[in-house]
């Protein structure tokens, strides 16, 4: 009886009924995801910004579809829709190939350019379309982008370019190569005019496009998992004879290695672009917006405690002490973090980006410690590498271009000392920050919120004003190091802390700093709001008085401040 239990017991269906019994799926209603291989409903994909609802893989987006996604409906004005074909090398079959691409895509060339609004903000937009000969860059593509940038410069408009390309157009040879220099030169003029360029890297961005306009953005965004590189993966593997690591040349790889500011999901891209555009507009009546409200509190330095310096040292290192990000999040609105030094990596010990303070755009940068072992390993215990200092300087120079005040939060035991730091030029990176910060044409204020250790702290503190938290320290090196060098005994650190004059009270009296932020109780997560109120008042006073000064006046004030020391 049981022997037939596991036998197949199905009945063959009569084929004459099979067709009518099964659901009928209209052609084109379903398709298979080329990443996960799963069947997906086309309308679901469209409603999901052309992202697979199952594996979250990104489908490539046509130029006009991209414009529909990011540009306000009915506001896009296309430029240079028709441009004459050119075959500079008289390459056989090239004209036929272009005509075939035109017929297939209904585009004149591999890029669409024009002007539109993004959440009401004007911008010049260029979108590459991979359907057209893999969006390779020939003369017409280079010319369309260049003319769009030139017009944006003349009309004082920001530029947003969505890069997607296989690189240079081989059929145009050296003429294609020249487009790299031409587009870069146009963007340089746009930059020198103080106008914003946002580069959005999509899958794939390779070759000559990567080595020209795509990587020249004041801000570089990327879609998740986009392939981004100069040489393609297969070319590299063939050249070096090695298998490439997982994730190589993907957007996340470039973020880690310092070349991308931010990875933005497609569903968030329009709002992110709009926010960036808003924060690059120069506000009217900035000084009036920043003016303090109500009477000034009691003079801060009269309320300072007489705490023993060694106790202050211990408090400055307390794990519960608020970090740079804590102050950034409570003091500023709309903070958008940017990453990378554009050379080697993104250093977790430095955080920075743009934000608003009372509606006025500012650049905020901080040395960031962790609150536990895992975070501290990620942040390297708040000890920046050369890449971190270059990242900070990049953000400061960007702030200078767009006239944004810079607020720095200093909290480091010192610059990281290690083989790799020396290999990548730790001393040069710190020296470069001192050099460039001395002449920044925007207001700069630096606040020591914890430890201010040596040159690693000073590289973030060449400011118009220097402030300290009451229980912060600022010194040439740690008390332990001081005692070891001068007295050959690190156990004498408490005594060294008293000799070195490391406290806010000491440095205020020595006129090294201009303000002390009072801590009625040592700073912690419980009282950060109270402390931030006094810090906010100080920022109102500083910014309202400094935003009306010229760049030359700001640089001269900074020079004279240090000249007196």
C-alpha cells in the first residue's frame, strides 16, 4: 500500500484546454531583470524609478526619462537639439552607424542639453544616453556640452551633468580626444566665475569621459553600484593578469577611495540636487538674518571654574563628551555630508559638508571621535591622516568659491603618526592647510570641543577667531608626551599639564583664543542643548559681524591675529 506513496501521481493535461486555462500575459508586460534574473512587472519597475523591486539593481535610464525624473514638469527647454553630423577621419561606415543610432533612439546625438527647474531652482542640465553608440564622446557630444556650460556661465546658472559613457568615440580618433580638453576648459571658466557644477555618475562612466568632465564636479554624486573608472575591468584584468576584487570600480569603491562626495539613490536624487542648488544661492540680508536675538549673556570668562588642569585634561578625553557631529546636528539645519580628498581615500576622522545656520549656507568641518571601540576604529580615534586634512582643505576651498563661512570643530589627540601617514605626506598636508587657511577669503571660526593636540589641531584652527569649550585643552603635545620629553617620566603628566597652560582659562588670558564656551557641568549628551545655546549665540555674533567684511579684510584680520602671537 505504501509502495506507491512517493510516486508521481499527476494527470497529463489535455493540450486543447491548456492555453485557455493559463493566464494570458500581454507582450511587454513582464521582463526578466538582467541582474538577478527574476521576472518583474514592468509597471512596478517604472513606479520604482527603474530599479528592480527584487534585487534593487538599477536599469539604465534614457536621457528624456532622466529629465522627467529630475526636472520639474513643463520647465525643460532643450538646447542644440539638432547639430550637423561630422566624420573628421572619413571613417568607413561611421555615418551609417550614427544614422542607425539616430533612428533607434530618436536622438540627434548621445547627449541631451538644456535648461530647466529642479524643485523650482534653475539649472542647466546635460544627460548622456548610453543607447547612442554607448554615449561615447565625439565632436558633437563635446560641442553640445561645451556650449551648454558656456551658456550657463553667461547666464550665471549651475550645471548638472549626468555622465554615462563608454569613453571616447573611436571613429573620430584624435578629434574625440580633444573634446576632453575642450569640456574641461569650459568648466574651468565656469568655476572661475564662481558657478556650481554638480557631476552625477551613472552606470557606466568610463574612459575619456571619466578623465574629463565627469570627475571635475564641485560636488560629485553617484548612483549606487555604478561602474566608474578610466580603464574598463576587462582591460585591467588583461593588462595585469589578475582577477579584480569584488566591487572594484563601483561607486562604493570610489566613495571609500575619496573620489565621490555622496552616493544617492535614484528616488532621492531630485530632492538632493534641489537641496544642493538652494544651499549654493547667496542669501539676501545675511547679516540681518544672523544678528543675535535678545541681550548678551553674562561675560563668559567671569564664570570660569578654577578646576585643576589635569582634571580638565581627563574631562576633555571623556568618552561621553559630545563629538563634532553632535554639535553639527544640534546647531545647523540641512546638514549634507561630503566625502573624500579626491586623491586617495575618505578619512573617517574628518567629517564635513554643507549646512544652513539661520537660513545662511555654511561649510562645517570637524575632527570626529567615536563613542565606542567600533566607532573609534572607524574614526581612527579622531586622529586624521593626510587624506583627512586634504579633505578638510578641499571643503574649505569649495566654501571660498561659493562665499560660505567655515566653522571648524577641533577634537583630536593629534595627527595620525604611522608609516602610511608618512608615505602620503602628513607634514605636507598639515603645512598646506596652514598655508591655505591663512588666506581664505571667507569667515573662519574654529572651536576646540575636546582635545586640541598639536599641529593636528592647528591644521583646522587657522581662523579669524579661536574658541574653546571650558573643559577642552589645546597644547603643543599631550602632557604625557611633554613629561616624557622634558622630564623623561610620563607619570609626571599631571604636573606637566599645570606647567603647559593647556586650559581654556589659560589660553584666554594669554590671548591665544577669543572666547570660552562655558560648561556649568562637564559637557555630555545630557546638557549639550544648554551648551549649544551659548555656542549658537557666539556664532550669531561672529558671523553677523564677519559676513559683511571683504575677502581681503578677512584674510588681513586672520594674518594680524597670528602676527601678534
